C-alpha cells in the first residue's frame, strides 16, 4: 500500500492510478492512522499475539508524528485491540490470553472468585441460512452456515448451553472433531485455525423458562428460570461473523457487567 499525507490527512493510495485516489476523509489524523492500522490487522499483516512495529516505525510509514501514532495506539489498547507490554512493545490482542476469556463471558459465581471452565462440544453440522441467520450474519437466504451446539461447565457443573451460527465459507473445515481436539476457548480456535478474531459483540438478554432439552443438559427442573443471551459478534470492519443463542443457569451464577 502507498500512504501519503495530503493537507494534514493521511490518504491510502491504491496501486492502480493516482487519478483514482478518493478524497481524504475529514476526521482527526490519529483516527485515520487507527483506521490504517485496523486495515493492516484485518489483512493479516500482524497476527494475534504478534508484535506490531514500533511507534517510530509506524510514524515513518504513515508520515506522521510519533505522538499521533501513540494516540491511535492508546485508543486501540483501550478497546482491547492491542496490548502494551512494558519494556517489550505493543502486541495484537489474542483470545489465547487468559485475560481475554471473561471479556465476552460475563457470568460469575455468586460466591465470588474464578472457577475453572470447560467447553464440551455436542454437535456440529452444516445447514443453509434461514431468514433470521441471514439477516444477522449478512448472508443470503440459503447460503451455507455451520451450527454448533456446546455445553459450558463451571467447576464441572453445566451452566451454559450455546447454539452458535457461523458463515459456512469463512469456517469451512470446522467439525465436531476439530472442536473436541482444541484446547482452549472457542474464540481462540476461530482465531488460530480460521484467522477470525472477535473484537466486539452485542448482546440481548431476557428471562425464559427451561424446556425439556435445556433442563436435561443443564441439570435443572423443567420450567426453571434461565437467562437467554443472544449475541452477535463482529470482527474487523464491523463484519458480523457469529450469532449465538445461549441459555444460562443462574442458580449459582449471575451476569456481571461493569459500567463506567
């Protein structure tokens, strides 16, 4: 890519013709640098867990001051896209980092503390996108999708049952065997094997009663209150790449969300 500074704005020039350059976007300079760094992350130039170039190197690459680069990186670190390591540099955030596990899972024990968790894949099959899955994932009706059902245990007790919908083309090769063989979170598997990093999610919560199937899996009486959590997860470019519907048993756990 060719980057040039025009009237105090960094513009990405395509490699074809200079006459095809779009007009610069009028946003703060550090935000433009942030956008260019995000494009590099999306393209796989720097993989999760890898170090990105130093602020000095990035400043030279984009022809801006080091302070501008620092401001862009500070904002990305605050959004958990990058991680600063004292004396070592700045790294692309990864779901392999244990600190990232509870960023997307907000269920905590009522008794406090942290419990060991285990993901137990139950099913994985291929299907065609219906109207709802297509709308949420930005797919056409009938496009291939992969559906995963899994049970999440806390201290060997079943607490969450998830049904996860994924775009079939992006996650081609995902199978029940792959899920069972992986050691770590589902998001770390998506990151390592398929190059898909979840960077943000939207959730909708409501109360429901356990039906027979969920009651058996979660080992609660049928009709017990459960927390229904519907999540859409996004990767770079704000592209939806996962839709999941989970049922949470809250007999010994609660949903914790820190505000402010």
